[in-house]
C-alpha cells in the first residue's frame, strides 16, 4: 500500500486529494492546524472509501511541528511514496501599501517557510540514497504567481512565485534520486479559502471571466494532483501545471 502525506487536508483541495487517494488505495496522513472536526470528517470519509489513514496536527510554519507531522506519516515503517504540500493562507484584499508587516510575516511564514520546511522533510525521507522508496512531491502553487493579484493580495501571489521556484530547483536536486517534484497552479477554485480572504463568493463571482466560463472545483485540482502523484506521470518533473480554466 502506498503512503501519502497531505498538508492542510481537512478542507478544500487538500481534502479532495485525500479522498481521491483513498479511492486509489493509498494510506493517507491528514495534516491540519486547528480545525480538528474537519480533519476527523476527512479521515472518516477516507475510511468509508475503503482506505486507512491517520491525523497529524501541526502548523507548517513551526519546524518542530513539521518534524512531528512527518514522524507520524512515516510511523510503523510506512515511509512515504507521496507528499502534497498544500497548506496555505490568504488575507483580506488590499493594496500592498496598506498591508501591515504582521500580515506579511505571517503570509511568508506559512506559504513560503512552511512550504520549504515540508519540502525539506520530504527531501530528507523520500530519496533512495537516504533509505526512502522514491516517489512524488506535489506543491500547490497558484495562478496568482503569474497574474500578480494586484489590489487583492500581491503578498500571496509572491509566496506562490516562491513555490514555483522551489518546485523547479528541488526537481533538479532530487530527479536522480527517484523523486519527482511538480506543482499545480489552481485558478479560481470553489473552496473555503476565499472566505478567509473576506470574499466567500469570489470564485463564483469571478469564475465567468475564465475562458471556460466558470470556477473550478476542488476535485478537478485534486485529480490533477493525483495524476502527478501516480505512475502515469513518470516522465514529468519540474512542471508547473495550470488548473485554471485557461485564465
């Protein structure tokens, strides 16, 4: 049985990945920071789909939490075949000139430092030269990294630009050691993250501006991630896959 660790798996895209992986027979480690009810509901659904999993609470921006989360994921000799670095935050829409340093620090801590810490731990545990089985790391970036998100959240967009760069560099470090590293860049996806940014209707309201004429669903992003995790994408590494309806 393959083993997968997904950060921020209680809701949205992370939850969709966990459930799709369960249908494919993966053991799923579900990370969450504070919403234990959502995480437990995801785990219950994983089990309802015939798979198994475990919860790994923790803040991706805290190194000791990240180490503990990966220990849980690798416990009982499971090891890791896949890691999805998904956890991230947005904040209320505003211009850069109006952003506080506290907001910027938290945004960078979670979305950049958190991504790097999780990718680092995967890079310590998955390569064959370090006793791992190899596998696939998928970073969740955003179309914002190439659009810039002016007047909304250029700070968030910048963090996802860093994730893109991390994906490209790490893919070259690990490619010869049995580990592929790719990223998906979702566009306007119907998830709860827009509510945390003060615009719960954002995806529905702006989705019609995409060439496909609608917002995307978390399951559509999850399906792309599952493809990157699996063997059918075996010659794909260092890729930035847009799942944005053509936006």
